[in-house]
């Protein structure tokens, strides 16, 4: 399935989402030689997730509260980008509506948490239950959108998901009694467990929650991608007719990809609600959806490492651009004009430069670098 | 096999390294910093006081409001050039949150945890600032003069470090309704409100004075939907003669424009939040003639009133320290906030701590460009309590009539008789 057939059936022009020659996505489907003695995929992934979690755990002790907050935000975005990169990179479905799916998770978590505290139900089980509910609601919404999406291709799919992204503010306004319109809801969040000590910074606790969630979604996505389902995803992306011929149910595969990706988005949204202790429609607007897409493309489409780079960029780029802008000493007249706009300009410029230097995304650039270094190494 | 083992060793070594690093970190406040000496106060050194704010410099609310923080900064620069506050210069860090509550969360944490500001000043917006109240409370950061008229800022028991600045929307609603009751007796009154605390609190104030059946049609809008024709049509159908509106500038302009399109001409009385003539005429462009006869309350001198000594002072500072930006109500707002802040810092004394500053604000009694009294006390954290009506005549907005004051509960609207004092000759605040 790695070789795309240049002679496509002429009567199926609408099923050509990828270029007939080597598509930018096809590099992900180059079958790796199976390494014998590698053991089960699940165990291998569990091992790496445990290592990553341990590293981040220790890192969270070494950094100050604001860095922990940033780490938590990165982890929350990572939940989403991991699912989205699987959907777009591996299954070829473009979604502009993942911000809305995050909103599903976030609002569910907010309502559940507030309901629990209104009813004086306390305990360590509250947060996991709220997050699980958030994932469930987002997955249901994802299933609904996925069913529609499975019938649509290319720009039409983008159009439907775009509508989903736009509907969030209207929805929260229409049901203002529940969602409190533009102002949004504040989210009741417990302080860190007393056992951690009186001076334990809440930001570190948030970082742990977020990292736990990110590890769960990474584990799920990584395993799915390496399973029969993952291979079906790629087969459907590359050639639906060929996929049908080998017995893959195309629509079902697409819906499954959408549901899993929506569940990840719901988890990310829920975690974001917990970190920021508030939800409001402007957080989950179209800009967020577009930024998520931007993140996975910039990071490296279809790769989980790329998703991690993307999540990192979503948090660091706005931060760094503001920091850079502060370094300039502007006259008041110029500052009045540029204040707020300069970071945006630098942000845009950075994106252009990255896309020119590394058209395959950051992860691909690192891979290329690694290849070059290895080649040089061998030559000497 | 060998490769796996090597990999394992690398991972183990990394973990050990990080673990030792982590073991060295200590969360408890260090003993050297806990002594209460001047050096231990975050954001205060012998030569500098660092303050921070979150503002919509970009995004839907940026129009007009983006000029507030630079104006405050200009006034601080003016004070700094004249010796600062007790020998300390004020550094003002402005963060753009784009009016997005998620960004506010991030930038306020950055200001407090990373930039270690002494206080958060004049954070703008109800939805944006509501989200950081708990954080600022836990961090015990003074949260001064929030740029929004929500009543949430006045909860001294729940949020002891947060203080409001402008008259809250209920006070404003009562003052407008009182004016309408006296000057438009027997006319059909309607209310247009933003669908959040702004609109709700305003309506509550209006109904407090006029009674629940005193408002014939109540309409709401959200900033994300710019089509307000249905609401305006409903007003026309209800036969409204006076429309009180709790709208931001963009929606005041939109309301006037939409009403003109369907030939509906009531007396508009927008909230001071959305009534700055310079901002509105900029938004309406050629349609600015619609603003003629617009009545709105204000709590600061009108920016075009160049006979007012406060406006003269702020115009001078604007020229010298703000690149002579187009002078409007937002600049007056920003500069007066800075003036009030300097007053509070002076009152807190040379030994500046967060506790001192909070006590200084709570002691109240500030006098500056505000037409009404500041209500700050131990039990009241709301801001200015008095307003004066203003009217656009011949393209000029000017205040008229008495300054009136009231509270956000059942209190009467009464006249405030204390005369306004001019600023000190050199324009540097005194307590």
C-alpha cells in the first residue's frame, strides 16, 4: 500500500484527496522491517510512556510555578494534537472543528465539577469522573460529526467541521442559562492533596494532571496507530478503492478515527478547563481550531513527536514573541501603533520561515538532520 | 541486545541527573525572604516598583480600549521623570490578552509568577478578569482598580485584594434611570444589554428605580453576533421612546446605525462604557451626525473639555510622554487610573509592602479627576460612586447638571455637592 498507483480509475475522480505521485503523507506508510524479539507493542509503549512521565515528573520539581503552568498547557494541547495528527495525518480527514470538540469536553468538566461542589460531593474521584464525562461527551459529538464526515471529502469536510467550530458561541448564547453566554463559567477545582505539603505549588499539581492525561492519550493513539486499525486508517487515506478491495469498511474506519480523535480533544479541553479554572466560548473559537491544525502541520503531520512539537509551539511561540517585543525600546508614538501587533507580526514571520526551512515540519527536519549526521559519521 | 542495554543506561543516567536536581529544590519560602524586609516584597526594590496589567491590545475589544494602558504608562513615565514615588520609579508591564479569558489566565500568571509584579493594575474586562480572581487571591497579589463595572470586584470578604475603579453597572443603571424618571416622565423606556454581568447589573439598577414594569422591552446582544436588527426592530414595535443601553462602543454605534436604517429615533442613553464621543464618531465615520443629542453619564471630565484643568494636565502628559496620541476618553481613563495608583502608593508610604498598599487603598479619601467620591473602605471595595450626565450638542460632548451619587443596593440617588479640586500645579499626585 506504500506505492500509490499512478493510474487511478478514471471514473472515480472525486476520491483523489492525495496527489497521484508520492504524497507528502506517504512517507509515514513506508513499512518498517519488523524487528523480531521486540515484544508486545503495548508493553513497549507503556515502557516509554512511563519513562516520559518519570522524566516530566522530575522536571516539574526543577522548574518554577509559571514554567509548570506552561508545561501543563503544553500537555493539555498535546492531548488534542496527538488525536488530530492521527485523524489528519494518518486518516486524511481534515478537521477545522477540534476547538469545538475541546469545548464539549471543557464545558462538561466545568458543569460536572460545579455540580459536584454544589451537592457537597467531595473526594479524589471527582476529577477523573468529570474528565471521563468530558471525554464521553466529546466522543459522542465526534461520532455525530464523524458520521457526517464519512460521507464528505476534501473541502466539503473542511466546511462542515468549520461550521462546528463556529457554532460554539451561538450555542452558549442560545442556552445562556446553562452556559452563561460569552462570559462563560468558572470551574471549581480542588487544591492539591494535603499530603503533598503546605507549600506545594498548585501549578505543579495541574502539570501532573495534564501530563497524566497527555500520556493516556499518547498511549491510546500510539497503540491504535500501530494496530490493524492504524493500518486501515492509512489504507483508507491513500486509496479508498484499494482499501475497499482488501475488505476494509471505509466509512466505519473514518468514523472510528474521528471518534478517537474527538475523545482526545475532549480530554484536552477538559484538562484546559481544569488548568485555567474557567471556560468561555471565546477560548474555543475558530482561532483555536486553526491553531491546532497549524501546530500539527508545523510539528510534522502524522507523527506523534510532531504533535508534541506542535503543542510546545502553541504555548511557546506567543510567549516568546511577546518577550522578544519587550526587548525593543520603542518611542511612545511607535509603541502605540505596534503594541499588540508586533508579536502577531513576529508570530506570522516565524511561521513563514519554519515552513520555508522545514516544509515537512519540525520533526521531519530533525529526521533529515539525523540522516545527514549519520551519513557524515559513516563517511569519516 | 547491546544497543538496548546502552539505551537503558542513557535513560537511567538522565533520570538520576534530574532526580538529584529535583531533590535540591525546596518549595517552602526561603528563610532569607520571609523576614518582611523591603527586599523581600515582590516587584519592589529601592529604585523600582513593577506593576502589570492585562489589556485587549488586539481582538474584538481592542478598539479604543487598547489606548488605556499606554496612557497609564505615559503618566507613570511623567511621574518617574519627576522623581518617582518615594524615590522609586514605576515600571508598567502591559500584556495583551486579546480579550480572551484563556490568554488572561496565562499572561496574569506570567506577570505574577515570572515577572514578579508588585500588583496587578487595571486589568480590563469582566469575563477576562473574573477568571483570575481566585489565582490573585491565593497569591495575595493586590488587584487594583479593575477596568470593568462588574459588582464582582466588590467582595472584600471573598476577594480581599481586589478593588473596582469605575462606578459599577448597577449604580450607573440607577443614575440613568433616575435621570430618565425626572426628565422623560411618562415616556416608554426600554433596555438593551450585553448578555453578561454588564447588561444584567445595569438592568437591575434601572429596574430598581423604575420598577420591573417600568421597562417595556428588554433586549440582549452578544459581542460575537453583529446582527442586532431583531432587537432594534423589537424596540420599534414596542414603541420605545427612551432606550437605555449597556453596550460597548462598537455596539452603541451599531445600535444607532441600525435604528437609523429602520427610521427609529428614540432618545439613546448608553452606559459610560460605550459613550465616548471620539471613539463613537470614529466608528460611525460619516454617520457621526447620529450622535447628536446623545445623552450619557460620565464619571471623569469629558476629554474635549479643554477648559478643565485635569484635561489640560492629561493633554500635556499625552503630548510629552504618549507620542501625542489622539486624545479621547480612554486616555483620560488610563491617566486617571495611573494618578490614583500613584496616590495609593504614596499613601502606602516608603516602607512599601502589599499589606501597606491594601490598607492605603482601604483608607480611602482619594481626590482626583473623578467627578464623584471614591467609596473605598474596609468593607467596600467598589470604586467611584458618582456620575454626571453629558450630552452631545453640535458635535461636542459636554457634561451638564449636578453630580449625583448612589449605591448598588436600595439607596436613593442623591446630589454630591463637594466641589471638584484642580490638580497640583506640577501635576504630580499628592495624597
